[in-house]
């Protein structure tokens, strides 16, 4: 499921889950299922952000290296 999901879609789904859990009207089993899905989505989003940060850092470092060669 997570491999084809985008960061934006994961965040959207995570927001839906939070709203459902905040209502407090779900049965315990359904709440646990949503909580588990939410933790997986949260980890996926964190991973996406970490990957983006790494790419930006690499880009900035490469740009600085290129500027230093001139």
C-alpha cells in the first residue's frame, strides 16, 4: 500500500484518521485498526521528509562544491 502512495495522499489519509479518532464514537477494534494505519502512515511521511531533506542537502553540497571549483 505505502509504495504507491504519495506523501500528500498519506497526509490526507492521516488527517482523515485523526478526525475519526477524535470523534470518539468508534468501537475499540476499529479505533485500534485506524491507530495502526495512522502510525504506518506517519512513519511513511517521516521517511518521505527524511528522503527529501537528504536530497536537498546533497544538492546544496554539490552546488557548493561546484562553486568552489570556479
